[in-house]
C-alpha cells in the first residue's frame, strides 16, 4: 500500500509517496517528465553498499547514461569541500537543465546533494529518495538544502523544491536501531506542535524489537501523517518567514548542542530530543501549560556518547547566539503555549534558559 501527499509551494508543487518497495513503480513515471538521456545518482556510501544491486537494476534501464557518485557518510559531507566535488561531478559529465539528479540517503546526503542540484545551472530537476526515517519524515520534505560552515550548522544553502519524493520504507530494513531513534525525534516534534495523536502512533518504539514488529502499513501511515503536517506548514510559509519556524521546536538548543559537540559525538536526532525536553521546560517557565511525559517517556531509547562534563551552559548559549535564525539581538525559541499550540517567542530571562538547559544535562551520564 502506498500513501500520496501533495506538497504545495509557491515555487512548485510535487508529490511525496510512501510505502514498501514502491521505487520500482514510482520512479519511471516521475523520470518520464524529463526528456533527458542522462541520469545522475548521488547516493550515501552505506546505502550503496547495502542496496547497489537493487538500485542499479532499477536505474540502468531508465537512462542511456547513468552517472553515480557516492556520498561519504557523516556530517563532514555537509561541507563546502564536498559540495564543490558534487558540483564538479555534475558539470564535468555535462549535466543539463533537464537532467534529473536523484539523491538517495539520509539528511546529510539530501541536504548537500540537494544544494548541489539547486546551485548547478541555477537548478536541475531534483528527486529525493530518502533512506532514513528522519529524512523520510522531515529533511526530504519542504525544499531546504544546505551545508554547514565553521560558524554553524546549515548556514549556507537554498530553498529548492524537488520534483518528487519517494519514501520507500524497504530501505529502512538495513537502518541501524540508533538511526530509527534519530527519526523518532522529528516524529515527536510533529506531535508536539500540531498533532498529538502522533505520540500514540509512535508508541510502537517502546516495544521490544520494534523495527521488526511494526507493520509496513502502520509505518507508512505514520510517515505520511508527519509529511502531511510539514506539507501543511510549508504551504502556509515556504520560506520560513513565520509559521514554518514552528518546525524548529527544540532545534535552537539542538543546533547549539551539535556545534558544541563538533557535529561528532551527538547525532541530530539525539540533539533534537534533548532540545525538545529543554524547550518544553522553557515553555512552562515562560507561562505555557505543557504537562505530561509525551516526549520524556521515550528517553530510555536514547544512548548518548557525550558526557555532561564535556558541555557547559555558557558554551551552549554562545552557539545559540550565533544561530542563523536570529533576526535581532534577542534569543528566540519555538515554545508551546500548550501541546499542539506553538509560538515563536523572544526570551529575555537568561535564568529561565539556564534552568531549561538543566533538562539536557539530566539526561547525560
């Protein structure tokens, strides 16, 4: 069974399709929209190692020329250096304005490869093939592409909508449990800001051996529900001038944590989970009414590699102050007035921020 969601944006509408083993059916009609004799694949190296046979068997019959570039796994690929290599790869093989570029992988490959597609020839057709849970529910949807800079995360990039997204859950069969948990963080975010039924839908994560116990249809429906939330937000605010900022619930703390850990000892999903715990606490300190353990009950699933002694509140604050989303000298957070009711708020009381950060340190050994 497949689920289809239309993402409507000012710069173009496209379809996201979810389901198990749908790539064979969904990719040919999508590629047929582009009269090109070439096809490019930018693919995460681990995905390639696991799924080379399936990917080549699908792609080779669809193009006279198939060009493949592997993306090294890890945050280092979201760099100016790799982005330059990707652009050079496309240009040196005579990519044209109608040549589709498929990006297969998680958030790193999607962000960096998507930005290469956005910048080359001022934009070539981009098709996202997300292969992690996090990418399926979040990073492949909405048109954000980008790379990191030494000054911070995602400081270089562009809004560039893909031609389509195919979230084939069969790729999740080789995904490590830790990467499923990373995706859970973004799923819980949608429950917090828009649809609290998602908390119940995600409860299968608390079951033993959840990866093998969850049914493909249930998983596809949950992914689709998250995509619909994001699609609705993107429709209202494609370029993050207002409501789209709500999708950053927990991310102000999270991006500072990632920077403090040199994008090394903490994953994006782990940082987002800790950031949401801190944001929930800050919401209450700033007058919200956000009770219950809807997020915290999942704490036992996360295993952190960073000791609390390696972090300091002052360091976290300094990185939050350099966040690209700031528009003035005040720190702004996505907070909750109550569950499903987010607000963007400037917080002047640094003591409240410090007390909220305690929720992070309490989770670390």
